[in-house]
């Protein structure tokens, strides 16, 4: 049996996963809000500035969810975000021991919270990255949500394959 001091030094895997997810979420919110603030203070709404070939910085508002889906449906957007976050947190609570599951969970929660902060402050979300070919403008929170979903699917698939 391990001495009590040794057991107390090591955090249980689930609590460590929760701590990591919270740190990732906080980092995503911070970077997202700082980037939006920089855009809001340096680009007039409607103006565009070149960043890289084919990528423009803009200052636009979005009342829908990521990438402009469900525009103008405040109640639907709020319900959709709430249900998605609740489902994610239930899944995470049940599977916190899975390797790396904390990363997409933190990315998704941080991205959602970053956009929710905008909705509370402005009634809409600040989007500022514009790609060519008519892709709707988006922000770093949207990017975090998208990457978080992809990583989550990969991790779930990997865990299912290892069980079989």
C-alpha cells in the first residue's frame, strides 16, 4: 500500500482531465477575446485588410452559430449551444479517463464561452477571418470549436477501435 502522502501528490486521472480541460478552455477564451478586441479596435466594420494571400481580416457581426448558421434565431441558438455543451460535459464526465479527451472538451467549451461572451456583450459574435470563395467570416472561437469536434471524433473512434 502506498503512503498517504504519495497518494495525495498524484491527482486522480479524472480530476487531472477536468483541470486540463478547464485550462484549455480558459486559454481559448482569453486568446479569442483578445483577438476580437484587437480587431474591434483596429478595423472599422465593413473594412478589409489583407493578412495573407487569400485571407482577409474584417470586422463583422454574426447572430447565428459558428460560420453564420441559424442567423437571427436567438432562442434556437441558445438552446442548441446549451444542449450541445450539456451533452459534451456528460460525455466527458463519463469518459474523463480517455487519453487526451480533455483537449477537445476544453477547446469546445472555450470556443462556446468565447462566443457566448460576445453575445452577452454585443448581442452578436465578432467574426474577423475571411477566406476566399464565399466562405463566411469566422473567429478563433469558431476555429477552436471546429478543431475540437474533429479531435473529439478521432479520439472517440480510436477508443472504440481499441475496445474491439
